[in-house]
C-alpha cells in the first residue's frame, strides 16, 4: 500500500511540469494601456473623495485634470 502511494506521488510530481506553461503573465486587475508615442499629449483625470466626520463638515470631492506632453528621449 505504501509502495503504491509512493509511486503515485512520484508520478504526480514527475508529470507536474507537463501541465505547466510559461509565457506572458498579465496582471488581472489592470488594463494594459498602450504607451503614448513621442511628441503626443496625454490627458489624465483624477477624482479624489475625502470623507469628513462631524455635524459641521461634509464630504469633499476633488477633480483634477492633467495635460502631459510626452517628449522623445534623445541619447
């Protein structure tokens, strides 16, 4: 019985690399945005919410827009 179990374990461990594969691993929780081309513009929008406590205070919501110029790198 022990010998059969040992052989089964060896078989499973030996066949494990056959079911594994390598390649590109994409992160699950992010969309992979393409990189901006040189000499282009990029617009970033930010929304920040700050929760305030107390009867005389309220929540604060901030909107921020950034226009970024992408420059080419010369070496």
